[in-house]
């Protein structure tokens, strides 16, 4: 015989259930999972159907959390390696079953056994100097493949070189006709197809270095190109936020991604015709069919948590507040792309307003970008209003400011850059008024220095109107 539940007991049970649900929701929202895929840059589908994935990390553009791992189709992590990796861009399983990783910001290749032990690293070349046989040292390696002859084909990005080498660092050929390239791949005829990123084209070069095929129409920083058996080519048009397939005559046969992808790095056709894509800024892998439907995806990012953790307004725009590390509070040192030869400071001896300013000094070479960064919640539509003051000393390329508008998944919807300042300049005002794209939930503010020199920023302000 059941006794009727007293009203007070029912209320107590309701409260307990409410607290349990609230605690679970809070845990989901505010605490990261034990394993988050931040920035998928490369992958390799293994013979057993599992996928070797390279996560560059750096969700907030800091040189952190890079890893290489293997998942099955159910999304279970079967193997992981993250010992000391810094912005690794890709990884491959070698014929000997070891994993070879271009450890990008450590400027090295590293070979790892299935047990996670380091078997070999390019730092051992030339008696521990890391030099290739031609006297060069790799700078920002972003891709490698194992060739049919057992050599490695390496993309040495900041040297703008594609190099065929071996474990001893012996150079067998080197191609320097591309600029800041990605993903060179050997074709069956011995030619090499290259995503010539800085020149906004894909090229095929023969063994003598002659260009025998190229495609450039409409490309915006291509990062990957894969030649298919039918002689068509799949291209990841990264800044164009799309992947395309073109035939040898240059006709576009298939296009996917605008409004869906954000900075795709790699795209590969699978047996049966589906395409697997590393959708980098959306922190996911997706597989699409030829009807452009997503049939599989892998994503572990808690986008809601990331958004809720952002402030509602710009904080400490004058660098007046210092954190425990004596750096400007609420600001990040964004060193993902150029981690070496830079110094971030809160300068109390040089300010346009108040008692301090943001300072960034770099000895890094051409094209290497680093910045002070802060991200805040916002909404799409209306206009953004930004202003600050800037000063430079000995800047060889440029210093300035950029605003990037981000969607709820972390994808970049667009942005705007200020004019750049170089050489020596005194404190000068920067003002930006720009529309905010529909779908924006975050705006990223960057106080940026490209190349060598010193720059200061102060009196940083941001606001937004509804119209």
C-alpha cells in the first residue's frame, strides 16, 4: 500500500532535482571537457578507418594546447601525444608505424613511437645544430609527407622552401618558387603540387622546378590541394571559407562552404566520393557527401561556455591595471603565429594618456604577426566604433589595429584593419567605424605588430550602436 507523499516532501524532491540539473548545466557551461578539439589543421585517414588528427591549439591565439591524436568514427580518442608540441600543423603515420609531426613553432620535425617515445628529431641534424645539408634551418615547418623513396617532402614555410630530405638532413631537392606555402605533395609522375598560399594559387612543378600547371582564379590564401585519380584537384581555399574541385582545364566543378566553413585547412576525398574537411575556426572535422550534406562530424568544443566567459565590454583600455604577472590585466599575449623573438610589456615610462601603455617589441622577420588581444561579447548589426593611440620605433613592416567579428561557433565572419604605421612615429590617433556582420557574437580586438620593431598603444576604446 502506497502512502501519499506529503506536500513538503514533494517540494524537497523538486528542489533536489532542480539543484542537480542546475549543477549539471553549470558544469557543462563553465568547465571545459577533459578533451577539447580547438583548431584542427590536418588529418590522415588510416588504413583501419581511424583518423589521425592534428590540433594546432591556440583557441585564443596563444601558443598553447597543441596535440596529435587518433579517434575512431564514434569519436573515441584512441591515442594522444602532446609532449611539448607548439602549434603543430600536421602529422602522418609512417610505414614503420611511428608518427611524424611538423612541430611548427618549435621549428622541428619529431618522430614519435606508438608508446609516445621520441625516436628522432630534426634538431639532431648536423651535430645537433638542426641545420640541413645546404646550411639552412627549417623555420615554421607546416606539412610533411613520406615519399615513395622513403624521403620526406617538407614545407618550410617562413623560408618559402619545399624540401626533399631524409632523417639525416640531406637535401635532395629544394623548390623556392612559392611563398609561405602549405601542403606540398608528390604526384605519381614525380611532380609536386603545392598550395602557394601567399601568391593565392595552386601550382604543379616538375623535377626541374618548372610550373606545368596552376590555378588561381578567385583563391584567397589556399592551404591545401589534393590531385584526384581523375586528374581533378580539390583545393582548400582557406580565407575564402570554401573548398572547391577544379578540372585540369581550370573549370570549377564543385564548391562548398561559404557561410558554413571558417578557414578550412585540409580537405580530402574519401573512397566513395565523400569529402572530409578540417573546419579549423569552427573547431571541428566534418564529412560531406556530394549533395553537400554533412554526414559525420567530430567536435568537442563548448561554444556556449566560451561565449559566456567573455566580458560584455572592453576592459583596461589604458593598460592602467596590472595583473599578477605585471602585464596589462584582461589582455592576452597572442603569440601563436610568431612565438619567438618578441617581448610584451606594460610600459609605465611611455604613455599617451594616464600612467601606462601597451608595448610590443619584436626581432622576428618579415610577415610574422603578433598582438595584444582582447575578445568581448557583442551582437550582429549596427556599427562598431573603435579608437586608440599608437606610436612606433624602428618598425620595418607595420603596426596597427584590427577588429575581427566571430560567430557563435568561433568562425571569423569578417574584419577590418586600420592603416599601418612603420619606421618612427609619435603618438597618433586611430579611428575605425565599421558595420558589424549579421551573426556576430564576439569581436576580437588586436593591437598588432608585423615584423621587426617596437610599437605602443594607449587609450583603447570600443563601442557599438544598434544602427
